[in-house]
């Protein structure tokens, strides 16, 4: 019975995308009619460095099964060094995930430029498939957020 439930499971994925590159890449994917799962909820941020690691953990608490942070390629940030700060913060957060009881595969960082709509769609498909195989996330679930 769990196998059948596993196949019907559709993960909720929250994607934090920087305004200048990754969000534009998502827009390009849409303009080119490239499909990626509708379960991806995109949150537009000015820069990937503006995403506090607590935002990512709070997404899990609010019911996300997977969280992905997308930003400009290192060296191409519109705010000069923003993605270098992001890389450092995410390295620290990834080292704490097992302590918090979250599988490492449920969180990901990707660098996607505005011209890479096909890459954005491929990354979202692959990440959603990985999260679907892991099943629902229940570790940080806030019972007050249940429907």
C-alpha cells in the first residue's frame, strides 16, 4: 500500500530564485514552452545572498517537501559577490541538515543564468523526481499549518 501512495505522491517544492538570472531563466523556460512540474512554487528574491537559511528551514516547517535555491553563476552576480556569500551560507546549512533530521537530497543550490531556460526546466524536473522518490517530509512539519 505504501508503494501505491508513493507513486501518487506529488511533492511541494519551493524554489527561491534571484531576480536577475534564475527568475529570468524560469521566465525563458515558460516563453519557450518548456515544461517543469507545476508543484514548483517560485519565490522571487533580489539576490540569492538575501535568502536567510532560516527561510529555507521555515519552508520545510510550512509543508515543503523540497527546497531549491537558484542564483547567478559565481562571478556573474549583479551585486558583485552575492553568490559567494550564498555558497558559504549553504555549505554551513548543509552540514547541519542531518542534525535537524532532514535528508540532504531535499535541499539543493543551483546556478542558472537568464539564458538557461532549458537548464532551469531540467533542474526542476530532476529535483522534483528526487524529492518524489524520498517521499513526504515530516521532520520539521508545523502541525498548525495542516489543512
